């Protein structure tokens, strides 16, 4: 059974420059580099039974499920904002089966290679964070996991052996208020011409509603986003070195100018002039 938590620190996981080996492109017609990121889901039930691997299309989107929704968010560099009000009463019943998932990115150069995609769940308790949860702005304190669920309609079952006895309705429903895919383009360094990416990650924010509240107000805002950003660490480092070098050059230039000025205006000349002025 695959692991649930990552042992390495988030900076080693998210900033690994060697994990994703294929090159990407912003051009949908590029025949050399890839523009489409293909994801796959491993599926498990509550008992840990494995249901196989399936291509990711719109399984994580509670909002509209059109062909465009399943296609555009996987195109590299395409930002998608898919928000809507969803009827949570559709998820309350146990008849709507709860599954756990693991997400993988396929290497287009070797379709037998699947790269595990880290999951950041904001609601996870985290003692390293100032807020006590896994939503710190500093990524080094994050806890990254492998498995996640789309919704939880079993965690709120009440009573002894309620799950084994087949109790159908949970008192609480947990649902994804927001799901964000994050892709990061590596800095272009040296002679590097083709863009590389870090392993993408998914950020999930869950919310909870009681069964009684849903009966009165079943609609809830949910969101699915895909986001892309650029790592500016190398650029910042270059700017800092350029600033440092510019200051060094300015200092050297100032020293040279002072040296030239002292040579053209010797100290003896000032003494003679002062003496003459005193005599006058």
C-alpha cells in the first residue's frame, strides 16, 4: 500500500529540479515539448481496497463537467477558474460512495512512468504553523500527503458500529471548498532554453456542514482552479549579484577618482597657498 505522508521536507519535494525530466511548452502545437499534463488517479475505498487507476478528467470538479473543463486545465500555462454553487444534498447519503485518491502525473516521454503529485490540505493540524493548521505562507512548514478525498460523508456517522451496520446518513458532510492545481516553471539558468517544471502540487481547503444545515441551505460555493507561476529564485539571485557588483564598481570608481584628485591637488600646494594668504 502506498505511503500516506511524505517523509522529506516540503522544500526537497517541491523544489526538486530532477524529478520532472520532460520539457514543457506554452504552444499547443509544439511537437517536441509537451503542452498537456496528463494526470491519473489511483482509487481506494474506506477499507483500503484498490479500485485501479483512471485518467483524470473532471472527477475533482463539482461544477460544470464539459469537455473544455477536462481539457483546458491540463494545458500547461492555462489558468482556469471554475466556481459554482453546488447542491450538497447530493453528497449526504452513503449511497454516494466515498473514495480516497492518489494523484499521479504521467511522463509523456515514458508513459510507464507516473510521478506522485503532493497534496497540501489546509485543514490538516500542524504544530509548526502559527495558526495551528497547514495553511502557513511559509512552505517549509507544510505537511504534504499522498491521499485525499473529494468529500467525506462517513466521518460523521454516530453510534457504535454505525459504519459496519450500514447507517446511511452522516451528521456532518465535509466537502472541498476549493481545489487548486499549482504548476511552477523553473528558472531559466545559463544556456537552458527549454522550460522545465517542478512537480505540480494540489492545495485543498475543506469545509464542513451539518446535515440539518444542509437541509435548510443545500447550496454551497465550491471552486476548482488551475494556477501557474514562475520560480524567481535564480532571477532574484542574479539581481542581487548585479546590485552587489554595481556597488563594488562604484566604490572602485570613487577610489580611483579620489586618487586622481589627490595626485592633481597635492597637499603641499594647499600649504603654500595658506602661507601666502597668511602673509597677505
